C-alpha cells in the first residue's frame, strides 16, 4: 500500500491518497507526518481518496477508531471528506466515524472527488 499526502496551505486542506492493500501502520505514520509538517495547522480540512485502495479489514477499523480518538485535538474542527470506491469501503468509513465519536469533525462520504471538494469548500 502507499499512503501519500499533500498539503494545500492556501486552501487549508490536506489531501490523503491511499493505493493498494490497507496497512494500518503506514496510514498512521502518514497522519503523524501530516500533524508534524510545518505546513499543517489544526483545523485544516481533509480529503481522503481511497478509490484505489482495498476496503480496510476489521482490525484496521478498530485501530483507526482508537487513533482518531487519540488525535482529535490535532485534527481540530474541520470537514473530512472520504472518497470511497464502493459500499463496502463506505460502510467501514462510516463505522469509524460513528464509533470514534468525533464531535469537532464533520465527515462526508462521496464516490466522486469533485463532489467531495465542493462539500469541503462549501460550494454545494
């Protein structure tokens, strides 16, 4: 798997792209790099594109829930758009969101990157 990120500082958004099989450690390490990147600020929005990634397994989802709970302060108040390829991945993403109980993060689910961008930037 490959998880890469780019930060659009003027747009105040982090783009995460995941390709291939899902490995939690790489995803976690990428998020930790985002939080440590000097271009990142708490409150930046996230657009996570998982259209070319396999659906995460149950263990990944469990670990993701714990990680998100532990790092909600770094994420801050923002919108997080999850772009997913299919209902299975959509279901896993919704499970993480519900179970993590993120009060400061508004999450949206999309099958289309352009729709996700419009929602994040409030252009709907």
